[in-house]
C-alpha cells in the first residue's frame, strides 16, 4: 500500500467531527486544551455511552473497521457483543488500533492507540509495517481517566510533526461504558498482534472478523480491567482469511487461541495479582481470542482451534 493512501488520520478526523457534532447525544464532553489540542472525554467526567465506545474503536482503527453491537442468542448471561470486521486488518489493527505508543511522563501513564501512531512511527513495530500516513491532523485514543498533560501533548506534536492545535485526543477509562466497548472491540487486533509475534507473514492476512462480549463496566479498576481482558481471552472469536499454504494456516489456527498460553485458566484479575501487578511479566500469548478460525484462501481449507469458556465468563464478568 502506498504511503498515506488509506488516509487513516483523515478518516479518524471525520469520526471525531461526528462525535463533536453529536456530543450531547453521545453523552461526551469536548474541550480545547491549553495548546489548542482537541480533547474528547468519552467516559472520565461524563457518563459516555456504548455508541461513544463504538466511535472510539472506529477512530482507533483509522476508519477502516466495520464495528457494531449485536445480541448473541447462545451467549447465556452475556449476549451483548461487539463485532469487528476489516478488509485491511494489518494496517487497521497493528498500524493504528494497537496501543503501542508509551506516553508516560510527569506522573501520567497512558498507552496511545490510533492513527497518530502511523504518523509518528516511533515504535519498533513500524519497522515491519511499510505504511506511513500523511495528514494535516492526527488522532490518538487513550485508555485513561485524565486528559494528556502538556508535556505529552508536546511529545505527540513533535513526533507527528504537527502543531498541537492539529491534534485530537479521545479518552475514557476502563471503568466506563465507552472504555469497556472500545477495549472489547480490540478482539481482532489482539489476534493480529499475536500472529505477528508468531512470525506469521502479515502480508498473507487479507481479511479478519472478530466478536467479543461486552462486559458490564465496574467502578473498580482491577475488576474492570479483568473483565475486559477476559471477554477476549475466554469469550473472543476471530476468523482470519489468509493466503499461502494450508499447512501454515493450520499451524496459525492451532497457535493463536489464548489456551496456548502458560497463564491460561484463571480470571485475568487473578493472574494480574499473581504477578504483583507487573503487566509485562504475564505471558504475552495470553492476550488472544478464545476461539480462532483460519481460512486458507488458496486451498479452500478452514482450520479451527480453541473454544469459548462460558463458565469462566460467568465467573469473571458477573
């Protein structure tokens, strides 16, 4: 794909403008920061909404995702789910949606996701992604309860080469409605990220669809974080369409599900406590969908592995 041809930040800006226009209906708040940056609070000091979470997820994917809620009849106590589909999954998920930009500083911590990452290209991941966005504005999604301090705004401005007044930050904490939805909407992204870790050729992944239950938000951060992770780890389902040999597709299907991880089998909150809050000590292969289907387009074969764990979902999601 040619540099800038997907228009990730331009697409995200259009989504942000829609959010600003519909702020009252979405129950979000829009303000301007000290340096002119646009701040969209989708769930920190406001109630927010499921629809605001969907818009956050759409913006995080640079406008390349098809995202909607649906009610699943066979899902027992947790039928409300978010479904994500994409015809450019590598770019949308890894080049944009993945929360890979560390924006810590001055007592502030947040991982940035969204298309501004494709302008800054400061992460090692972009060494394997040829795409470079070109835009006059940029957007970041932050999973946090506070807007970015000026030091962070300046850091993003410098990395993207844009003035602060050309930046938009959309943020919501994990405990909010919007935060919960936009995290569950990462079900396809975690599959792509793990596929990359497994050294599967990214250019062979041509289509992806994923679905995960939307947990009830919880005011306690650890509980909320546990629920959103477990929604994917024990309830997420993904289908990938790939090119290449059927053998490679079969091996990918077998390696992708979360049950392949050494830390599989407990609610995420308990795993997090066991590692004393050290997120990076947890096996990264745990962060993947419960069930995976990989279709090899060149041979017509489809391979399935893993399964959803309804008992664990009820234990974790309440």
